[in-house]
């Protein structure tokens, strides 16, 4: 088994999230050109620029992309239309999509602006199309003339245009078609690496289909092996769970599949390259690639390759790793160096996960520096066959300068892009160039097309800048080394570190659970922690009482002192509590797993949310709760103050036993109240931890009192007339009982109740939505946390035309779920909370067995409810919330979006709603009509972020205000105004002493 040298392994780990300047310091000397080399490179680049510009003037495709760039509303509209149009099966929705994307853009501004008559003709087509679909009444006689035939005409025209774009960026619908196209004169002298379209498998049948397509492609290309073409393979297409948490299952399976493909390619005498994917999969891909490279049956085959992304901080040691692998297996590893394909999504994932730093460079120039340093290393490596994938003239000229007279390497470009850069080099100067050529149907093109257009349409890309007439050649060919030195290698100023994402409020720190070492360490901590007894008061925790009366007695005493504590001191106490939560994160996660049945990922999210609540409310308190001077007539001072109300009862649920528990408590405390905190009877241990840490942070033991127990203790607490406010999260029925209880005693003051309850949360999906994205978000929204989230998806509403296809894909995705011990890092779905929940959910499944669309097997030992999809005939048939991994699905008719939203509203729940659609006007319709607290568009419905997505519902789903939002804290405080006549002592001295101004 191959293992890289300690130096390479150490470098891979050290650089993963190292500060950007530190990484670049090691790259700059290697990437730099000396003065004479720089002069030659620039001169050479100027000639390449001329070739590129000639090709752009001659090719209508290049001119079309130049005319409609992504920094224009028209470019964005076309991109959105191209991404969605070809998958829409019904004409009504297709027409709505066209109207949405074409109707508002200013196509007329582009008329006659291109050198290409084809582009200008296309623009006039878009102008006419806008006239036909616009709601603004444009088009006049033309619109009236074609009022009946207009929409089909436009639909057909747009469909033809989208298919034409497909033909531009896809080499062929089949491998046979692609091979024939490679033999045309336009591709003379070039070879191809054929990529079978499909970004990732969502199901095991998907993975098998992709595997067979690779096998077929290898067989077909092998029959023409003398032409020199190769195949590119995505590992994510070969397994639906290509994830670090599933390492033990997916890595052996992927080794087996990649071995079969590699042996087939070797026997056929063609090359096979493993494409690069997200940075979190790097270690996995190394394990798979090295296992296959070391197979005895592949000895002597130099066609095996891998891709490396230069935007990765680990790119250079990855090159060294590949060279060592080649040496260990006695072959040259073909390394395709690319600049990177997932930059934007990796930045977002790092921010969401709250990690220490990014795994990639945040400036394009820094990626260019990395690319150049890696290029030199590859040219110097004895066990690497270099392949340089670039559309950048300066990059190409630099590599040629370093390579000298050598030709033992190749360049690569994307099919449909970069024409003009390599033709002369290939046909007149003997350089080898390979075209990365996608193969597949137009529907499979969508994700690939958007990714390529985004990369090359970005403001920082060379392709985009080349089309910018405002940039001089000198600016185009500026040395990236000089650019990075000028800024000291610093991060892009608009991309803060995750910890600084929220400005002055420090973001909660995450753990990189996609790092196998980190994940194993966390799993070990969880595994060694014994499960707490849920029927006992947490032992050794101060501030615990066993009766409601005793708890309120203590809190009443504690309120007197705590309410006089300065606001700044109360806020600082919450911030110390946040720090203590992070310090004890491992212990808290372990208790959440063992007591609440949370998976490791959900347990981490629980701690982070609790931390965020503490810091957010501390920051908010300093603003919204501080004394505020109000305007009024001269000689008068009016001050609004917020004071604690007294003792608050905070009653938390078991599904978020730390985050919601501490969110309620922290808000009440910082507003100046004392708190009696009653956790759910299923989860007292983690509540004990939270209260103990709060006391350690500086909250007096009498200001925060823990009251474990069940419904009896809760009822007694609510009945105590000294309780001045209640914060509750739980069922709607319990919230009603609390509300009635607070009003039973007519002598009792009116008491505020903040209630957050459940909901029949619906996700509406139309036929423009991307099925793969829909299914991923349905699985996360419905089954993560075993469906035991207030926000979880309960009712899936699919447009009729896509229902069967979506449900088939959903069933396949459900089959990949791992149900079992939540302490196991591989587990997706753990048990439900208790026997009562289990019995209720299983009874529902039994009653609806005849309507079950799909379910999956689960362990028989434990409270595991199988994830289940149940078909119903109408929205109105679902009248209550089923709090677990059970969802109901119904359909709706095209054109009935508004009616569908109103039917959901009629159920009177109003917590969350989801919408998957590419029609912006559809999203506006839902936003205007939906009576829900949180609307999620084209994403999952869970995981609200404190301060960014304040959470809480309306109607039967809660009272508001929203937790984690700017209006939450004032509800916990009494508002008091003091008005003082400042002239009562003899006159308005301030007014009388005003100086003359402006005279």
C-alpha cells in the first residue's frame, strides 16, 4: 500500500487551512519569472492574444457570450433560462419560464452591437420574444397578430436556441457522435478527453448507469485507440455517498469500480483520468487513486491520471504526492492541472461550517500564482506526465518558456471555449493539446453548462477580461506574482474569515467533519461518554430544584440582584457562557448524541446554535435594550428604558435541548429577568450542563434555576402567579393549555407568552426545478434529525408532470440512507426520542400502508422509525403534524401555484414553507401569499442561522417574535419611559444660550 513521504503528508495537512499569505510566501519564488523570461513571455503572449481575438471575431458563439456577459441582467437571464428550460416537460410552465427570463431584460440595448450578424439576429429574436411575453403591453400589432401562435412560436425558438447551446458545449450526445466530431477539420491535430455528463449520482441506479456509460465509452474509444483520445471519470458519479462519513462503505466500492474501468482502459490502450472534485474529498480520492495505481495488473500502463486544482492551498503538495505515487508504482502519472471548478461553493461551505480558514485561495491572482508554481514542479517531476488546462495566454506562454524545447507534455482546453489559443501551437509548432469534451444528452448538460459559463463569465477570468474592451493588453498580461506581492498575499477583502462572517459578532466555531482525522477524534469522544440517565436530576449541578414552588422562590430572590446588574455586565456574562460552551463542545456533543439521539453532525450544529444565541443576544442587548432618548419639545427629556419583568419560565423541547433551551434562557437573562428553566423530561442532562456553565460564566445560582421534571412540574410552574412571563417551544396543544392557564386567575397580571410550535410544513416544487437538488433538499428537510425538527418537511407538493420522476429519484436517494446508532459517524438517521413517539409514528405508517410510496429497512433493536413517503389525494387530507421521518406527498396542477399556496394557508399552520422553482415571479407570488414565518427558496427547509434567518411561525405555529431576530429581546422586557421637564428649575438655559448660526 502506497504511503507518501512524511514531508508531503505533513505539508498536505499543514496547508489545508493555513493563512493565505503563509501559503503564498512559499509559492511566489517558484512562480516568479526573471526579467528576461518575463519579457519573452509577454511578447509571446501578445501573439497569442492576437490569435484569440481573431477567433472571437470569427466565431459567433464567442461573440454571443461576449455580448451577454454574466455581469449583465441579460446574461444572467440567458444563463437561468439555459439551466432550466430543457428539463421542463409541460408547455404552460415553459411559457412562464420564458416570460420570467425574457420579459424584463433590456434586449433592445444589445441590438446591432455585435460584429456577428448571427448574434445580431439572435438579439432581434430576443427583442421580439420579449415583446411577445412581456406583461408591459409592448409589441403592439405584432403581439396581437401572433396572440394565438405566439407562445408556441417563442417556445420552439427558445428550445432550438437552448439545444444549439448544448451542441456548442457538448461534443456529442453519444460517444460515437463525439468521436465523429473529433475527426472534423475544426478539431484536426487535437485529441480529446471525453467526459460522460453527470455531476454526481444521487442513487445507486444512477451510479450504475454512469458506470455503464463509462464502460461503453472506454470500449468505443478503445476501438479507435490510435487516435489518442482518453476518458475522464468523476468518482462522485460512481457512488451516491462519496462522503467522508461513508468512507468505510464508499472507498472500497469506488476502488472496485475504478479498478474495473482502469483495467478496461489499459487493455484498450487508452488513458483514464480521475477528475478533481471538492477539497473535502481530496484524501478520499488519494486513497482510491493510490489503491488502483498500485494494482499489479496495471503494471507498465502510463495512461492512468488524476486532476489537481490550483485554487487549493494543497495543490503543490498534491503534485508532490502524485510524483511519489508514480515513483512507487514505476509509472508516470498523468496530472491534469486545472485552476478549479467549485470555488464559490467551497467558500460558502467553509463559511456555513464555521471553519478556521478556507481550503483555497480567495483571489484569482493567487490561484494563478499557485498554478504557475505547480506547473514548474510538474515540468521538473520525473514521474508525472503534465497536462496544463488553461485558456489564459499568459499562463500558456509561461509554461512554454519554462519547458523550452520539450514537448513531453500537453495543454488542455474546454470544448466550446478557448478557440484560437492553441490551433497554431498544435498545427505548426508540434505542441500536443487535448480537448476536454463532454458527452451526453442536453438534459445532462445543464449543471455542466452553468458551471463552465460561471467560471468563464466571472469578472476575474481571463476569458471574460479578454472580451472587456476597457482593459489594455498590459492589464490583461499583468504578472500575478506582482499582484499578490502588492497586497502582501492577503485574503480578498470581501471574503471574511468564517469567524468574522457576522462582523462584530464572532461566529461560532465549527469542526471539519469532512476531515477523517477530526471526525474520528469526535466519534471517539462521543463513544467513550456513557449515556446519561434521563430519569434522574443531573447529579452535582448547582441551582437545581425539585419543585416549582422552590424554584420560583429562589428565582424571586435572585431577580432583585440580577435585575440591578448593569446591562453591559449581563451581556458580557452571555459572551463568557458562549466561550465556555465552545470549550466544552466535545462533552456537550457527546451528551446530545447519547441523551437526545442526535447524529454527530446535528450535535455539532446544536452546540454552535447555542453559542450563536448567546453572542447574538449579548450584542443585541447592548443596542435594543440600552436607554434611548426620544424626540420631544425643547425643555423636555424623554427616555425609554427596558427593565426585567421578574421571573420567566422557560420551557424547552427535547429536539433542541441545548440550543432552544439556552436561546430562551439567554434572552430572558440578558433582559434582566431571573429564570426558572424547565427542560423536557427526556433531556435533563444536557440542560444540567448548560445551567452549570451559565453559573460558571457569572449568572448567579438564584437568577437561573433548573427545574427538571415532566408535565406536572411544568403545570405547577405556569400556575405560580409570581411567574411574569413564559417562553415555550413545543406542541400547539400544550401552548394552548399554557395560554389558558395564564388567564385562569383574574387577579393575576397579564403575562406575556412567547410560543413557538410546530407546523405542517410544505415544500412546493414546480417543473423548472432541478430534480437532483430537490431530492437532496427533501431528504435533508424530511429525514435529518429523524424528522424531529419543528421546521422539518411534512408535506411535499409536486407539480403533476414531474411527480413520478421526482418520487422515483427520491426513493433511490432514501435507499442510500444509513439508519442506526447516532454515535456512528456514518449514520444519517438515528432513533426517535421515546417509545410514545415511536408508537404514534409506527401506527400512522401502519394505517397508511396501502398508500406508502416508499420506505426503507431499519434496525429492529431500537426506536428506529423507517423514513417513509405516503401518498395522499389532496393537501387538505393532512390535518396534523407527524413529528418524525414520515412525509406525505400530493400533486398540484401547472398554473395553480397561487391556489396551492392558499390551500396550504388554509390549514392555519404557518411555520416554514419551501419552494423549488427557477421562475422568479413564482417565488414572488409565494412570498406575497404564504402565511409562514420562514420561506426557503431553492434550498432545504432546516438549519436556520441565528441573526441571518430569525426563526418562528404564526397562526397555529406560534406567537412570535422570532428567535434569533432583532425583535426578540424587547418581548422579555418591560418598557418604561421617564419624561422630565428640564425647565422646571427656572427656564430653558439650553434654548436661551443658542449661538447665532448662518448670519
